[in-house]
């Protein structure tokens, strides 16, 4: 079975631009979570979506938004990019409850 | 504020010896703890977990110990192998809103020397 997939692998954006990151969960997984990992830090929780509804949100500004589609894939959108948004963005999927999350390889975003 | 802390950024161990990675947390509402391993250019991979109702969980060479009174957990790897060289993250969950979000430490880079 395929694991969690994310696209693109990496991209470079300019300050003020908008970016959309995509994630496909493991088949059968209904929960998708997004994390931001800044260099030298651990991943930090951004959002969780379960059955297409937002279940949790971390301490991130409203420039960050996400959604989950009927096939349980998900998009993370970031508006008005700042240099500080440069990071590895990780998507994780799980069956839904408090169980192990399986991470994708991440999308490396560089904002210049 | 950092609710999960890994105070040792790096650890070097000889092959065959024991590796002990430590983690401290501050939020007493955390009730589930996990260890992830991360190789370069890959996402974190789940390694082992422990519920707050237990104080030890073992899986092959990996054992996690939880000391709730000290808000401390540790991961023991015995015997250590070169393939264990990676960054290890401690994570905790227990969001009372029901969200399955994890709070991660900053990671410890383990190097196992052949």
C-alpha cells in the first residue's frame, strides 16, 4: 500500500505570494493533520481534519487555511507568505482516533 | 512555550551498547506519548508509544519508560545498531478538545558508531 504522499516536493516562493500544498492520506485513513517543521525544531501542529471537518487548529495566523476533500485528500493554503514561513510542511494521516499518525515526506517551502 | 523538551541535541553511542534518549514534558494533561525516528529527506516514522496508564512498553530492541510524577520519559535502544542513526523526536498528545494533534520536542540526533 502507498504511504502518505505530498506534492510538490519542494518549491520556492516570493514574499507576499500564495501557496497551496497537497496531501493524499493512506487508503482508509480519514484524518489528515498538517505540521510545520522549521529547521532545528520539532514539527508544530497546524491543523487536523477528520471527515472533511476541522477538528483542531494550532497557534497559527489566519493566513493558514486548509480543507479536506470527499476522498480525504487535503490542501494546505498559506496566503501573504513571509520569510518565516520557510519550513518543511508535513502531512500525517491516521484512522481518526488517538492513534499513530503516519507522515509523508513533506514539502520543503522556501520563501525569498 | 515548549511543552515537550528534549534537552540533548545529540548523542553518540558505540554499536552494541545501549542508547538512552530522554524527554521531559510540562503539560500534565498529556496522556499518550510517542517516539518518532526521522531520516533526512523523509517524514518522521512512528517507533513506539506508551499510554499514561502504563510505565513501560517494549517492542523488540526498543523500550519506552514513563515516569508521570517526574513528567519524564525515555527511550532505550538495546543493542544499538548503525542503522539506528537518525533524529529521534519525542511527542505527546492529550488535547482536551479531542483533536489528534501532537506536541513534538526538538529532537535528538543519535549517531551509532560501528
